[in-house]
């Protein structure tokens, strides 16, 4: 796993209360895909406040609604992928990660 994924995993372990607020991301990525956790980090750190509030208020019901709509899930996943890509490109790199040679 990448250092970024490891760090977001630690954040996820330290903040279990936030897990419940990621219904849609877990639905479109699946519980075992760490991308929903990266999306969650974007949402809580960079998403517009109005969007975060909307997601928290309606996300659970929306995730239930899209359960049988795989095409819509694919569209949402692509949108979330773009948020993750932008988030990862603007996130400062960890100094120790640059020193690690694989």
C-alpha cells in the first residue's frame, strides 16, 4: 500500500464516527476499496461546506436509492475519482516517503 493510503487508513481508524458519513462513496467503490476513504478525506477537508452538509443530510438515503442503478453509480464513481485525483495532486508529499526507495 502507498504511504498515502496508509495514512488515510490511520485517519480512518482514528475517526470511526466519520465512517457513517460516506454511504455513497462506499456504495460506488465498495467497502474493501480504500478509494472511498480517500474520497472521505477530500470531503472533510476540501469539499465546499454546502456539499458536505448536503452529503451528510441526504447521503444515506441517496446511497440506498442508487443501490440498483449501476450506471448512475459508475457516473458518480467517475466524478469522485476526479475529486480524488485533484486531492492527491494538491496534497503535500510526506518528507519521509520521498526518502524511501523501493
